[in-house]
């Protein structure tokens, strides 16, 4: 999935749940990432990749899917 076309709406619980599951992180970690880089899904993914040791390698999975 190309993430550059998506934004995460943190005011919608369904968005938080879906994106947290997609990135395989907690909703709290997702909100931390959104606070750091904003709501663009691609920016969140990049942030999670840079913080991979903290969040685990699962956040990197999206990079493979975008190719």
C-alpha cells in the first residue's frame, strides 16, 4: 500500500486502531509517532523505521509492501 496518500485521524478511534494494527504497534506508540511527525502515514512509517529498535522490526514491513 502506498502510504503517501493517507493521513491518520487521531480523533477517530477506528483510525487509531486500524493504523496501530497495520504498523503492529500500540495505539499509544502511534500517538507518540503522530505527535513527533504529524498525521501523514508515510511520515509516521519513516519515524517508526528510524526508531525500529524501540518499536521492533514490524514497522518496517510497510516499506517492502510499497515496492
